[in-house]
C-alpha cells in the first residue's frame, strides 16, 4: 500500500520542512507495530525520518500531522531551548524505589522476566506521558482549528487513543499496577481529556464520571490553564505536571542534539 496523504497533511509537512530547513524521508517498514513513527532530524541528519507500516489506514494522516506538530514546535524554539526527555538507570532507580513495595507484591504474581519488562514499560510510559501530553493538547487544538479537513481522521485517532486510556481505569489494571503509577497516569489522562473535550467539542470525560481521583485531575487541569503555547511553554508545563505529581526526580531534560547512536533506527 502506497502512502497517499491528504492535502492538509502535506501542507503541515511543508510547514515543518520550512521551519526546520530539513525535508522528510519516508521509508516503508512492513514489520512496524504502529502505523507510523516520525523521528525529528538532528544537525547531523539530512532529513526527518518517517517510517510507515505497509498496511495502514487513513488515520496515518492525523498521526503524521500530529508528529509534524512536534517538529514545528521544537524548531520554532531558540536552539538553546530545544530539549528532550532524559531517562537513564540512575533516574529509573529513583522511580523504582518509590514503587518498590508494589513491585515486591507483584513479583509473587508473575515471572521475573515478565515483571522486569512491565516495570520498564511503566517507567518509560509515565515519563512519555508527562512530557508528551502537554504539547499534545496544543497540537490537537491547532490541528482542529487550522485544518478542518483533518478532523474526521483526528476524531477517529483520538477515539482509538481514548478507548485504550479508558481500559486503564479497570480494577484489573489497578490491581496489576503500582498504586502511584495507576493514580498519576489516570490523573494525567483525566486532565488531558478534559481539555480535549473543550478543544475538539467532544465529550471524552463521561467514562471518568466516577473517577476516584477526579479532584486531583481537576487540580492538574487548573495548573494547565496557564500553558504558554510554545515549545518552551510545553517544557515548563511538563515540569509543572511532574512537580504536582511528585515525579520531577524521575527524569531530566537533555540537549535536543544529544541522542543515542542508534537514534536513526526504527526500534
């Protein structure tokens, strides 16, 4: 299946190219577990990388547009303000110490190798969430307001994401997840979908009607009202979220250009 993007997505790609002074390299990868993955170019890279799954659907228009939104925000910031989340073993040990009791409890319920894999997913997922959701909110608002042609794909894509988030509210997930991870992830989701409901004029909060930590979600939403619509504002808001959720010592910020040697691989 060839990559056939609508005009609005191509317009956003062009904006990203103009802002970053880099073009896009599209590479088909039939074994991807997701429709598309975009990697912003660093100085030593001639192009932004877009890997896309051979079998995909029209939602790829929204996914690529959204990721281009990140590129536009990053490259619109002064070079000395461009950063990326940093996670390493030392920071991870700090996080795991705070959920050690739950890890010990769960160690009696699953094999060690499986638990190790899940612990890494918990940690990486939490940091990705706290550093991605603030800019994601602004990007989705921008797409909705500026590119009506993308709205049908945006609606479907957000619904898929929302359905997956709602699964995280189940008692089964709560039992199999460290308490702190469960609470802060769902508090962030509550705040995220509260604002998306306003920006996209769709009710995403109904499943959270009986949410036990709604008060905390509303408190995080109040903090989010002060979001400056820029990349620098994104970083500041992620820091404010992390401080509110008591996970600011779980990650750090790294220079945007400081990436692993294998960065250009799909992984």
